[in-house]
């Protein structure tokens, strides 16, 4: 039986096919590394995740998280709040994203420039990215060389809590000691960027006008949530003032104890003094250093009392209006009640 012999043309054909397949594979691999696994796509995916409010994906993108050394370089404590890194906080993310430039450097890093819209503003940002261990050893993977996260210093004025997006935060959460009692709290927060945030606060007693903040890439910005007394707060303080002054007026003496009005009479008092409030002080509240304050405000009390003259002994009724002034400080106790201190 004769042995079979493989034709050289057959071998050459298979070898050529193998070369073609290998070339096609390498070409496909190169195309993937330039597109889906390219540095530009890495940035597009990050920006798209923010636009989709997928903050979990955006914040876990390689190179986004800040380590302790990076926090220290930014002047931030290791326990700086990351509470804003969650869904439902961003008011609006980058839309209409376009990669306008992708520059490769000799060390393998890339500088990727993107333009996008944040609400009504057109923004251009550059991101430095560097390669990390390839996927399956062949597909490019990237990380941010500089984290794009922003730092937002929130000043919670006159109230420690504030709302950003759908989240309500307490600016005292990472504090202790005397810092907890400050009337105005200033606290840094780590936030996804680029994005727009809306800060506000609303409660029955306090309200802060909404304010928006554009958090830019790798930037630090500040925002003030200025809580002011609501009409309900002022009304409740007015009720307490009215009750206090009416209790003062109910005292049948010339000088009601611990009250802002009274009278001295040289003649003999022969009947119980009767006080009434002609005009209550109108409560207005403005933030002070540690409380909401009402400046000295005038009111008018009236006294009616039977008196006997020491000069000739005749009796008469003294009727007199007495102008007085009242100032106070008001704070909201932890249980939601209003505490008032007269000044």
C-alpha cells in the first residue's frame, strides 16, 4: 500500500489561510481597542453613566475613587462624606456628549477632550487616562490618572439639614464635640462630576430657596443653603409672645414680674391695677450668630388703677398707655419645639 503524500500547494493554502485568519483577528482586536475598548469610549461610558443617573457605575469606574493620600492632598479628612455618591442626587448630567480629541502620549497615557451640555451650558473638559491590566490580556482597559470627582463645600446656614436632589443630609454627620452645636455648619462632600446639583430645604418652620450648583471635573466649589424662618415659624413665636404678654397683663400689680412693662406711682394705690395690651410687638425674625433674633420691638400696654392723692386725699382713676420694648432669640429644639429667650 502506498503512503499518501500531502501536496505542497495544500500546505501552502492552509498556511495562507491561517495567516489571513490571524491577520483578521489582530485587525478585529485592534479595531476593538480603538473603539469599544478605547480611551475615548472609556470617557463616553463614564459621562453616559452620569447622564443615566447610574452613579454606582460612574463612581466605581477605575480611577474615580479617591484614596486617603489623595484626600489628604485635597485637604480633606479620611472620613469625608460620600453620601452624595448615589442615585437620585444629581439634578442633571452631561448630555449631547462628543469626543473632540484623543491625544496619545509616549508613556501610554491619553488626554481625551469631550464637549457636552449641562442644562443650558456647553462645557468642554479634558480627562487624563492611563492603561491598566488588559482584559483577557489583549483588550485595553483604562483608569483616570486624576479623579474627576468634585468636592462641594456645603454651608448649611441656620439649620444643619439640607436637601440635594431627593436626598436629605445632616451636615453634622461626620462631626463631634462643639462642632455639633454650631448654628451654621460647613461640611465638604465628595460628588460625581460633571453634574448639576440643586440644594434646598423645606420644613414647617424653615425654608431655603433652591440653589443650583455646577460641579466641574476635579474642581472644588461651595454652595450655601440659607434656611430662613417660614411664616408658620414667625406665627408660632408671635403666639408665644402674645401668651407671655397676656400673662404679664394678668398680674394685678404695678410692676409685673419679669415683664417688659410696669409703672411707678407716687400716690396711694387703693385698687388692683388692671393691665391690658393695646398693641402687641410684631414679631420679625432674622438669623443671628446662634439663633433667630427679633430686634427690640415696641408694644403698648395700658394700665387702669384706682389711686388716692397723697396731697389732698381725693380719689381718681389713673388711665395710662405705657410703651415698652421686647427683643428675643428663638431656636428650634431637637424635638421640634421652639425655645424662646427674652433679651
